[in-house]
C-alpha cells in the first residue's frame, strides 16, 4: 500500500538529538482543560460552550495555528463534472470547483465526490484532504489531473496520467459499499506546502499576517470548511453527518478544522504526531523545536517561541482533542512511527476525557495504553497498530466500524 505521507518527515533537520527513550520523555504538568484562564472551574456544559471553549480556541489561534479569517459571505462554486454511472455504475461522481476569491484566476480547490449509486436520499460522507492529487485516489480516467507547484522552482506542472490511482491508501470502493459518500481535495490546491507557498494559495487573499497570523495548517483547515459549505448545498449529502479524515500533517489539519468548525461530525486522525494529537510537553520523537524548524510555515510565528520552553505553552494537545467534544474522534498510531510519539497521542486522547464526561459522553475511558492491534473505541477512540507511518486496510476497517456506530446511527455511551 502506498503511503499517504509526502515523505519521511523524520528526515527533516533536527536542532537537537531525537529522544526515543520513554524514561527520558521528561516530567510535566498538563494544563487542566476545565480550569479557565482566570483560575475558575468549568463545571457545566453551558460554561464549557460559552466560556472555556472560545477561550481555548483563542489560545490555539494565538500560540499554535494562527488566526484564520471568517468564512466568506457567499460561496462561489461550479459543478464542472457530473456522472451518475461512475465506477462501473456503482457511484455518482461529481467534481466541484470552489473559488476562494473573485475572478477566474482566484485561488480555488477542486472537490472530487463519489456517492453510492445504490443508496437513495442524503448519505453520510467521509471528507479527506490528499497529498498527491484527486486523480491519485482511485483509478478513474475522468478525474482531472492535479496541478503541483515545485518547491524549488515554484513552477506549476500537470501530474502524469500514470499516477492515476497511485495513492491506494484510500479505499473508496469499500467506503461506497458501506453506504457512505467519499470526497477529497488535493491539499496543495488550497496552498502549496513549502515556505512561501502562501503567495499561491488562499492566504494570498488576506493581509500579510503578524506573528499570530494563520499558517498553512490553518489554510488547509479553511479549505475543509469551504468544502462543507458546498456539501451543505448538495441534496445528495447529509451534511450533518460528515466525517473528516487526515493523515500526518493533514491529521493535524483535521483536528484544527474540527475544533473551529462544529459542523464536522467526526474526525479520523492518523499518525498526526507533533502539532496534532501528540502532547507537546513530552520530549519524545518530533518536538515543537523540531517541527517549527523543519516546517515553520505550518504554524503561526509565535509557536516557534516555545521550542525550548514548551512548559510555557498555555495549551496542550489534549485540549485540542477536547475542543471536538462531544463529537466522536479516532486517533491512530503505529509501532514503527516513533517519530509521531504513539504514547504521547494516547495520553492526549485519554486526558481529553474530562471534557467529554462533562458533556455527558464517554471519553477514551482508560489510563493504560492498549496493546498492539487492540483498539479502544468509545466516543474518543485510539489504536496502536503494527506497521509504519501510513493509512492501512486495518485502519480503514476500524474507521468504518467506528462510523457505523457513531455516524450512521449514533449510539454514544453516556459518561458514568
């Protein structure tokens, strides 16, 4: 299976040696998600939604991802392809262009959508960003070939036709057979993934940001929300039941998108590591120091100030997961992906539990990291599987079972 990753992110230059010894991960105290900035407790669901949740969003904006602009007042889109007999008659295919600004040359994203032909009425849907282009997600000659911009020359070229269907991490046919729709966007449609890429993407439409201006993760999350704007207008999609899936840097994006946009009903977050589901305060694998040196354009400028004083960061990633509550979220990790800190992601998922319980549903409900290939699936779910930094058939099997339980016919268990 071809990895969704654009490469081995562990190969990025490191400002200091990488620690893979659990005994050297350090000691730390996590901020309490249910204690407000003024020191007062958050004891009710109303207090969470009206006071603490907006407070945490502001803290993540100002210290991690940057402040994104408000949504547009109108959505400009064009359904430029519609085939009711795609994939041998098993699917309806749509290709939709969403414009971020005015004019034909405005930054834009193309959404590739497949809906199960055998299912009548609005269907729940899994929405994912992809790394290499919509045409790579499945072998379908009608899908528009992606344009990619080279980081060195910054010139844009059209992908080779031979790359169709090459990103086989996406099991589109299995999703459709289960009765779900599937939609995807090439993340570099929204913004190319290199320092300086902002001039070619959605961020070019907005004033030059300051130190807390939004980074590329914020831009990619903005694109997911604009896709939801379109999906709300599509009568064949149940827009109240849209799950977002992301792997690696796009797993970070999925979490931040759902934290900001409560229309997202569920999140599948694969191997997201630092800046995603892994606790920032642990010194294990990739750290804030590593990621802000290697990928400074992903975050706001202020985040790099915490590289060597992460204990001063006013938030940590269990609070990011808590911002999704009470919606279901599935966090995954892999045995051979120590760079992404599997235990740090588990600990963050577990520490989000008090927020879920406050809102009346189960969190992860365990303090003990599960064994390999032994998923824990409550409203917060986690598994640690054999394998490397990718999305595998095993992951899809768990994701679809989780979707059946919490997205198709929600049956959330109340917190004890």
